[in-house]
C-alpha cells in the first residue's frame, strides 16, 4: 500500500476501530496462527509476514469505513462532500460496466440526481464486494487507499487553508456549520496529527489572518489579523483537539501554543487592526472575537486567571483601535485586572497598569473607557487615583495622556471631567448595588494622601473639586472621622476579624496601619470595599492573622450579598 498519508490513514482506522471490530470476521484465524508460529524462526520473513498481515487487514477495515462515510455523507463539510463526489465519479467511470451491471439489480436509479446515483452504486458495490472478480476487487482496494489519501489531504487543506483573498478555499461561515465541521474532524481525526498542526508552524492561525477582500483596508500594510470567514469555528477545532489529546493539556488544544514569532492564539484574539483599517471592519472583528472568547469561556478553555496571567487587558489597551466589547467582557469577568501590573512586560518594573498603556498607545475612547471602569469598580478608594499612580520615573497616566504627542491636556481633561461628572452625580441603574454616588471625593482624597505611590497632585486635583472639605463646612470631617474610627477598627480586629485572645496593643497597630497605609478609615468601609487579594499583600500583618482576617472577610461578604439578594426578591 503506497500512500503519502499511509501512517495517518492507519491512525484514522485506529480511531474508528470500534466500527471495524463489530463487522470484521477473520475466516483464516487458524492459518494466521500457523503462519505466525512458523515465522518466529524465519528472521526477516517474520517481519514481512507481520507487515503483510497488517496491510491485508487494512482493506476490509477501509471498505467498512468507506461504507460508513457514504452513509454519513450529508453530515460533512461542503468541500469534503464535493471532493468525495469527484473521487467516486472517477472510480465509477473507470470501472464502467463492472459496477453498473451488478448495481442495476439492487440500486433504484434516479436519473435526475446522477451524483447521488454514483454514491449508491459504489455503496452497493462495497456491500457485495465478494461477488466480484478478484481483479475487480483489487481495483476496489486500490481505490479505498486513494480515496482516504485524497480525503485526508482535502480535509486538511479545507480546515487549515492559508490562502488569502480570492484564492481562499477553506471554511466559510456562509455555507459551513459547526456540526459539519465537528463531524468531519471526528471522522478524519488524523488531520489533527499532521505536521502543520502538531509542529505549530501554522496551527489554527489561519483563522486569524488578513483578508484582501477590501483592498482599501490593507493598502497601507495591515497586519495579519482575522479571517472573518472562519474565525468563529476556532472553539470547535480547539475542543476537538483537546478531546483527541493532540496537544499537551496545558496548551488547551493549541490556544496557548506559541508560534515561531512567539504569538499564541490567545494573543491573536486580543488584536484588532491598524489605524488605516475601516471602522466597520474593526467593529466586525471586535464582535466576532468577542463571540469566540465567550465560547472559549463556556468550554473552560479561557479562564479567569488568564486575564492577569497573560496580560489580556494590557494587550487590548496597546492596540491602535480600542476593542470596547472585548474590554468590557474581560473587565466584568475580573475587575481586579484593572489594578494589576502586567507580569510579562518589562514595564512591570515601573508599575504600569492598563490605564498607563491606554494613555500611551490606545485612543482617547480607550483611555476614557479604562478610567470609567476603574471608577465604577473601585469607586471610593482606587479608581480616580489610578490616574496619578507613579512609576519609577515619576510619570503617571495623566501626564502621559496630556502629552502633546498623545491626546493633549485639553482633550484629556475633558475626558476625565466627563467620567467624574457621570460617576459623582449619578447612581448605578441597579439600586441594589449602591444608593450613594459612585465616586466619593472625600474617601479618594484620604487614600491618595496616605499612599506613597500616588502623586500628591491627586490630592490637589480632588480638593479643587470639593474645596469645602478643608474649611470644615463639608458634612464629612476627615480628621475626626479617622480618630473616631481608630478604636472601632481595633475592636473589630480584637473581637471578630482575628479574635482568639489577640493582643489589644497589636490590634491597635493593625488598625492604625489600615487607616494610614491602606486607607480603610471605617469598619463599614472595610466591609464594603476590602478584597481578599489585598489582604495577602499586607506585609505589616502576621501571616496567621492575615489568614484569619480573610476568613472573616469572606463570611462578612457572603452575609452582605445574601441580604442584598433577599432585599431584591422582596
């Protein structure tokens, strides 16, 4: 049996062995046993005999698999079906009267559908294989090998076509379906073992390529981004690859595999295009990639920890076009990623966050969106302060955005004022979340004043918006509030949060640090805004005390959320 894909055909047969085992009966079992016993003493002859036996067993398995394929014909991709019809028609024409003479007795001819008739003729021929002459059977066996060899090549080219523009002959959302793709992959699982997939030279990246349908989109050198005809099939391919075990488990079917230029599928899904691309094109990519991300999340191929681990927000903020839909999807899934430095980027040494990257590389819309979400999810403590988070050069997002080579001071301040106006004068639509203004200027000032990483300009910026705080006319007195709540926080730590005979003096020191270092100036403020991941960073608190505080915080939040749900139901 000579075939370019010989080893992969055997892999395919192994995958479908349950079909073969149920149908193949070896009528020469005793002869095979005698042949095997004699070959043990014949050296090379034993190897030849074993190989011959393996090849001989291929043909009946191949015929049964071809019968199965023909019966499931309508389940496969369109291009797969067309290739099948082409091969069958050539074989039937070659065999001529041998097939037509036998088949006319058991095939109801449908002159209107000649292609279907050819399939029925071949099916009848395969089912009555033993009734034909030896020469005819030999030609049939050769056809089985040729058929699967051609079908493997065709399936691989269809699913992993890397052509561009009008030469593209791959998957197309306009006429292919998820069910057809999955059925084709499962019937030809060997295509997942081909070198172009396993060596990761071009694995699945063809789903994320440049299109040339719109020459104006790419006339100035648009990068490889998206094959909009096929990208929606990506979750299906990855899921089947995982189930077949083609990749290592940590690669998730190829999603995290890096190519020769160190770009993974995950990284590609954060890309958009260039400033030269049309807005409609970029919006289409954002929507399609969003749907892929949602499917990957459902399949557990995309996980919450990936957002921080692979710097997904940072990647979105570094694009010349801001992908609003994907950004909101990731932020709503893990808001804490807004306050995390990127562990993979050299700017981690500077303490750069998504807002820094948006100020440096994104659009004014992207800068405004990141700031909006920061204020929304961190309203009283960190949100507005992120504008003034310093790096080792004492630069912060606001100074970067105000640079004349970026947005300029006027446009940057207009965006900031718009965000602060919205989030300080309105409330969330969902009244169960809060009944007070989202942005609390007083608490933001306290946090900025005691945090050494926040530039003092933040305090000045906020005081200008609410100067009555200094005069004392404000209903919120900062100094008295801190002093009065010091003892309350210490009592909370001693009695509930840590407890078990904790030393009062130590708890008082903890309370002082919570107010002066972390900005938690009241018990209610701690219960409402403190997060588990922050507690782990409190180096001034003993490890076991941090562990006890985390448990208390989890119980408190659970009780609070239950009360909110009960209020909503009532």
